C-alpha cells in the first residue's frame, strides 16, 4: 500500500513539474511593455525607462510606472486588461502624468497608447464603471502657482475604442495651466482635450510655432503663449472661432499669419515685445472687428 501511495505522489510531482516547465509563459505584463507617449515608443523594463534627451546628453527623460491600476476586460474579448498611471520627467520642474492602456491576450499584455492627464497633479483612484475608465485626481485652482498644493477634485473618463484608449468626456474644469514648465513644445495630449476653454503655456521655452493641432481646440477662449521663444504663429490658430484673448507678447515673432483676421470673437490681441511686420498687422487689423484691443507695446 505504501508503495502505491509513494508512486502516486511521485506521479503528481512529475506532473506538477511538467506543468511549470511546459505551460505557456505570460511573456508580457504591464510593467514590461511598450507604450506610445506623445507619438514616441517607450519601452518599460520593470516599470521604468530612461532615454537621453539627445545622444550623449546627461539629461534623461525618465518614464515610470506610477500605479493606481485598474484591471478589467475593457474591450470584451475575454482577457483581463489594465489601465494605470505613468509619470514622465524630462529634467525640468514638471512631472507629467499619463493614463496608459495594456490589453490582455493569451500570452500576456500588450502596451498601447497613453493620454496626458496633467502636470504635478495629486492622483487618487482609478476605476472601471459602466464601460468607462475613470481617473480621479486633484489639481490646482485656476490661477494658482504650480507650487500650490492641488485641492480641486477632477474626474476624467476614458473608453477603449478599436483597442486604443480614447477620452470619453472632459471634466468640468476646462482650464489648463502649463506655465513655467520649461517646455519646448506643447505636450501632444493637450490637443485631445477639445473642451479646453483656457490654455496657459507662458514663461516656457516654446520654439518655432505652436503645433498645427492647436486648431483642434475649437472651444478655446483664452490662449496665453507669452514670454516664450516662438518665431512664428500657425495658420491653424485662425480656426479658433471662440477665442477672445490671445496673448503672444514677448516672443521672437517675425511674421504674423493672415488667418489671425478670422478670429471674429477676439477681444484682446497682445503682440508686445515682438518684431513682426507692421504690414502683416495692418492686413490682420483690417479683417478683425473694430472693437478688438490690439496691444503692440
């Protein structure tokens, strides 16, 4: 009888060992996957990625898994997916938070896209309810400096559409302050927040011209891009038909697009501290309402 029991135990041990040797490996998890952040592929290894800003540079862009992870079958394919927060630090004072998506499959999870949430926010929870991923966090009151502690509760809603993360609706606070961040361009995720009414990117190091995607922010009423290093203005800014205040003061503008004259709801245009052509301004002024306050010095 003892021999039979020992034989059964031996067989079970062999079967167990065989399972662990031959079972399909869960080759990819959320902390070891590749994600798209601002149109760039970032591969996490044990939840972290470091990339030189320029070849040979001592300054690195550090991307890492923050947490607040929620797991569920977001796309209804029978596999458990996950959504969580990533942070990205480029060496400046800002810490940018992104919601990242990892879709489950037979052999693990595959990283997908990310969506910008905010700078130096205070994350709280991430939930999945009624088919939507909900990110809850706190941010600063409008006009408060970045040194102030976040105190305004915000919830943003997302869905998985065609196996990609998409924003379902924008929160009721439609003001985004990215001033004094050391930015050289506006983070691409900002242009997905199409309900924004006020965008402040002043006192940065924006060069060239604001990206053409600015034309996507159809509800924008206030755009402050003062005290940067821009040399031009994109023609697409003329698509912002709700814009009331446009502050481009103290940049390095040498020309102005004629499309600025399309801003029929504009009330204030601040161009002080630039070196644009007076002929450009004359053409724009002739198209704008006579009531617009144009500041040139």
